[in-house]
């Protein structure tokens, strides 16, 4: 059995190929060409443990992502989330590889967000990144590589040292795009074509009034009991999700519905792409949190390598 470490993940992922495979996995999922069992979870002391299995039909392997989410790890100076990708032979069921998943998850999530940018944002010039962790870092890196139209990336975190450190790090690796630290969320989202929310905040991280009328908001951080995107934005926007099965897990969506608001949920991104729905000239929210079939798609680039 092979253990694929984070350094191998970073070295061997072909971003363009992975981008194509993840986009296709969304299409396969909405077209019924995948098998994805119900996610299981359990509480462990002050944390949560999750299991996400998935199989793209016709592939030589299937995967199960195992992830722990312990928010109190911050006081131990440890990451909150620890994911691992288990890769099984689809003919024999034998476990063949284990992929260290933290960097893997950051790449997968960023590429998934990039599918939303490709289809729902016309030639974006300014990107706002709200959040200074690994997700914020990789969204900035991957977006700048995939979209030549981007001229500026504005980073905001309420902790000054965190946002300054991330901007300094990004400016060492991103040469073509201007990366700046914003003093406020309002400054970051001002005139932004795409706003990425990559935090674990329990309260909205920006105000709806500060957005452009035509903007794509991507929410990747919030799950149960979290809310990165304001209710006002959710009420007004066209909403696209990774999977309709997860809508009840996104409190950003369920809370407004419980309050009596009728949301404009257009459905899954795979179906929207298959049906060639055009949503470029309005406020759009793409809410996703890691569809397991996208893990299987990204794993394919590593296994084949």
C-alpha cells in the first residue's frame, strides 16, 4: 500500500487536467454516472468525524475521504481539519493508497470553486478572498493560474498578522497578479467580480450593500451553525449548489427558508452546466463544501501519475 504525502500531492497534480476532471465529475454526478453513499458523521469529544465514499462508474478505483474537524485544535496550534483519502481497487476492494488530504482538499476545493468562476463569472478582474488559511491561499494561487483576466486579488482577515503574512507569501509565488491586504471586508469586496468566503465564521463576513450588482459569491467554509454569507445576499441571489442532497446541511440556506423566505435555488452546478444555463449578469451564490466525487476525480490525477 502506498502512502502519498503532501509534498507528492503538490508536486504531481496537473492543475489543468485536474480542473477538467473535476468539472466532468460534477457532470457525471448530476447525470447519474456516479455512486455516492450518504455521508456518515459522529461526535468525538469536542470534534466531529466524517466519512465520504464515492465511485465514478467505469474507473479502476473508488475512494473514501475520512476527515476529522476539531475546532479546539487552535489552542494546540494545530489545524482544525485533518482529511485523508483512501483509494480502493474497484475490482477487488483492496486498499491501495492513502493520500494525505489537507493540501489535497485545498486544491480540490479551489478547483471546484474555479468551475463556478468558469461558468458564472465573465472575465473576472478582481477577486476578494475572505479568510487567510490554507483555503484562502490555494484559491488565490489556483485562480491566478487558471484565469488570465484576473488583475488583482484582495485578501482580508480580521487578524492583521494573518492577512499580512498570507499576502507576503502569495506575492512570492504569484507574479502576474497584484495581491493586496485589505483593511476591511468592505474594502476587499468593493468592485470585486468574485468573492470567496473561506472561513469558519458563525456570522456574516461581509455586508450585502458592499457588493457589486453583478458578482459571484463562493461559499466554502460554512456548514452547520456557521454563516459566512449574509441572509440579504442569500435572499436576493441565484443559488447554485454542489449537490441538492446537502442543502439541509447548509445553515446559510436553511435559516432563511425557516424564516419564510423563498430562495432562488437553481440546483446543482453539474445540471446547470449540462443544461447550459447562463447566469452571468446577476448576483450568484455558488455554495459547495467538497463533493466526494470531486475527491475521486482529483485522486485520479495522482494515481495515474
